[in-house]
C-alpha cells in the first residue's frame, strides 16, 4: 500500500508560543507577542501505512503496539522508577534523586553560564559509574554547535577522563536517531535542540516547527527505548527558553541555570519535574576546572560583616527539600523624588510595596518619602512568602540606623491584616539555623516546635507589632 499525499501549504507560526494561523498579523492572537509571526512552508501531508514505524529496542522496551493499546488502570502494576546516580550529587538533587530511564530533561540558561560544561562533566561521571561499567558506549554526546576538537579541548581543560564516552557531531535528527538505534546508548545528550533539523520540514533550524518536530521525535525515542535524554535549550533576552512553550510541556523535567555574570556561583533550579520536587535547587561554583558542587550553600551565602551593620538580617528560606540561610539587606534613604523608588533584587517587587503598606498601616511607620532598596546577597532569588518578616526587619534596621544581633535568624509570612502567618517546615528551618551557630530566632508562633531546638532561643510572634517589639 502506497502513502497518499496532499497538496503542500503554508502557515504562519508564532515564534513565542507556536500558535498557527492561516494569515499574517502583527500580533499573535494567543500570546499577544508583537512581530513574532513568520511564514513556514509545510510539507505535504502523508498518510502512514497501518502498523508502520517504531524503534527497535532491547528486550523489555515498549513497542508501538503497546503504546497504542488500551489498558485497565487497575491491572497495571505500579513500578518504582529506576534511578541511576549521575555522579554529581547536586545534579541528582535537582533531578529528584538521579537519572530516570526514559525521561527527557531540558536545560536552559544564558550563553556561557555552564550548561555544556555541566553536561560534559556529568557524562564523564556517568560513564565511569559502576552501573554503566559493563555497557560499551553507554553515553552519546551529540554536539551541533561545536566541533569534536572543541569538545575534546574542553574535556582536557576540565581534567576529565571520558573513557567510553562517544561523541557525534550531527544536526540532522534522522541521522542522529539512526546512529542511536545502532549504538543503543543509555544516556543521550543533545547540545543544542535549536541546531537540529528534520528533512521533513523546509524551515531553517531553530524555527518553531523544527524545534517542535525534532523534540517530539527525541521524546518518542526516549519513551520507546528507555533512554535518558538531555536537551540543551537557548534562552531569549527575557530569560525564557527559546522556541514554543509546548517544548516545556513535552519534556519531563525543565532545569534553569541561574547566576550573575560577575559571580562565581551557579544555581540550577528545577521549574518542572515529573519525578521529583519542583523548585529544587543545586548550587555550583565555577572554577578553572569546571563546575564544583557546593554541599553547604548556607556557608557561601552568609558573607556576614565583622561587626553588626544596620539593614542586614539572616533569613532561613527553603529551596525544594533543603533549608538554606541567606542574608537579606535593605537600604532606606531620604528621597528627593516625588515618587520614591522601590527596588527589589532577588525578591518580589510588588510584594515589597505591599509590605511597606502593611508596615505603615499596622506598624505605624511611614516611608512615603524614603527610597527603599532590598537585596538578597549572593544572587539568590527568593520567591516564597517566608521572606516577608526578614525584609521588614532589614528595612526597619536601616530606617532607624540600628543594627540587629548577628546571631538572629527570622522567617515568617506577613498578612495584610498585620498577622504573622506560619510557613511550611518551620522546625527544619530552626534546626538549620541552630546548626550554623545562631542563638536567637523570631518566627511565627505556629512554627515553634513543642520541644524547642537545642541552643536556640525562639521568640514566637503573632502580629507585626509583636515582631517589631521583639527586636
């Protein structure tokens, strides 16, 4: 039976969200982006033959018939996902405990932040792992942006011993899948997804249709062969992953590389994870020998002063499953402007304005003629509401020019009615503060453990007025 064809057609596709429309317009009707729609020539549609296609995998791998069959949920035996350590503890933490067979991980970040370096180090560690020692060619690194000589030079600079690590310089997805079908690697790394293209489409590599189609083929290959696939993705100038948003929905895990350009620290944050906790954080330090994992991030983020300084307080935040201590700083100064400035670095800008209003209404302290600047030391971005109390304490300390005790740690959410609300995992935060030598803590009353914490004097508070009086 021969395949039937239809007439070729053209569509207009949005570069931001991937929405399709039959005609061009200046603004996307779905996501509202301007000048993001471009014309894409669609290939002739073909009707595949029944039962065709599929990848040949090892015994026990799912087949095309298995994926298309209907199963009763009650008859499917739940199995614990098999995880394999990557050899880098901080990467395993972000992934939820290690590599999961058949999972697809998308890693995004600014150019030069260390995505390729981290994956090359992980590939070398996986190849040397005992779990893969008996597998020949267990890891395949596909580079579409660099030559094999450039990757070899980076491995030499990092002091890696690749061993059986295989390298492929190719951008055609059909050739890549043909090679992987023959080699059958356990881990496949694609650097990067924006450089791949498929012969079935006529658009340029990196376009919405190419990124979506090549990613779909890689996801399908991973599920059929139980191969762990890493995809490196570019980011836009706004910091979001380039390409259609459907790319983030197709993969199992999305990791973002974060870090200031002048800082030696790199943060890997999980914003989506089907096999682990979301918002988990991995901390690395960039050195001349590559990325070095930081097992105790609280120590590097607590670059405290030798003497107490106004406007500084220690917050016990929580990233994923790990409590972490960070320093919150504030500067309050007389404003010469009619509209005083409100600037928050590492914190929510709108929440800062709300906290100042709560401070005025329920604390009796007005700052309508003051510029207020807040910052989280070390380039950490804190999004949880547990930082409210620390931000207000830092602002009050700077406003009154009175330093807070250096052995004081705080956390707590501030409500609009002036109440101090509890936050999740309060006892874990208090134990982390005590472990780092802190002697005092001001926390919501509901977060105080019954037995207390050894060596830590805990001051429970219910309202903002009580919190102000406590310090």
